[in-house]
C-alpha cells in the first residue's frame, strides 16, 4: 500500500535545486517542471550533479526537490546521475516526474571568424555531440576544454579572448549577451536530453506511468535472468536496463530497470513480492510520468 503522506503535494515544495548555472539546459527543464506542477518555490543552482544530490540528501525534507539530467539520445545515460540514484534509498527520495528537452547547440564567442578560434569549451557531452562538426571546421590542434555545464562555458567567455569559443544554447548566449558564431552545429539533428525531478514524494497514478527500480542480487549464474522473467510474467514492458559496479566487491553489480506501470498497480505489486526475496538490495526509485 502507498502511504497517503507520500503522495505528491506540490504545495509543500518551497525550494528547487538544479544543475547550473542559470542558462543551462537543466535550468530550462526546471522551468518546464515549475510550469507543469505550478510550483511556488525558490530555485537554487548547484554546479555539479553530485552536488545537487548531496544537497537534496543533506536537507532531507519534503519541501525541497531537484532537477538533473539522466539520459541523452546521442550519448546515452548520464553515469553520474545513475551512480547516485541507488544512494537515495535511506532518505526515501524518488523520481517524481520526467521531461525531455530538445538540445540545439551553437558555437558562441567573440571571434570575427572561425579561423581565430584555438580553444572550444563546453560540457563533455556537448563536445561529444559536436565532434564531427569540430573535426570538419577546425584543425587537429584545436584544444577542447571540459566544463561542468554548457552555461559555465558560455559565462567564461570574454571579449579579450577572441581565440576562445564555447558550445551551448542560443538562449543561454542571449542571457549573457554572448555573440552567436554559428547555430545548429549538432552532429545529429534529433538530439534530446531527458531530465528528472527528484523529491520525497510518490507521484499519483496517471495510466501513463513508468517505474524505475534499482537492485542487486547474489553473484550467481541466472540471478538477473530470474528477475527479468518475473517482469515478463506480469507483462511489464521494460524500456531500459543497465548495470553499474556496486563499489563494494569486485564482480558485484547494481542493476537499474525502467518499465511501464505504477507501483500501485496490482501486477507491479505482485512482481515486487517475487523479486524482493531474491534481491540483496531493492529500491523503487520512483513511479512517474512525463510532463
């Protein structure tokens, strides 16, 4: 049974953390969540995903939520996010909702022409998503500098350094009055990033829900396949599976699975009753829907 006090109560939310600084894609995703849930809260940006998670766990309160990226359509899962999700069990923090943002990168800076540029800064994923563009437009001597976010790269630009450019969004460039050198430089046109909203609540059933779980099993042959067989038995359509080292013992892994359904659905309840006894660790990261 889902306890009544666990159900999402947007009126309790007074503070929202997001991966910043302002102008990052997490900032724009944050605005989307605020609008969808009609939140009346103060927003605070934090410079790293681990920092956002730590602040959320340290405050350990129902009045605080957080927004972080979890997956990109080109680069895949955000490992820093995935590695932190299983650590939320002690505080009872869950995914409340998800949203998807279109990612359109631009080359930004004060250079009068691209041949002046010797250094390009951005988040590692943004650099990777524009790899072919950079190879086609710049020599092998181009220096790629990684930053904690695309917006941090943009904010670092000054008119005194015409040889330095950044990769990020046109919207962020406008926020900081940075010139746009070239738009839509993504290697892949369909570039999207999925963001999650975290908090000490469980989202109500909508009929269009997804549930995320994390668990570990005994390091024995067939342990994972037995869990997957249970999901299949109850007709729970799996949309994602991954594993990460447990960091406790060599050869031991923590698994992450997304599937269609809500924790309050009878078939999900029945499946969990069978999975839990065969798990060393089991946690429902959340049941939620897209906004």
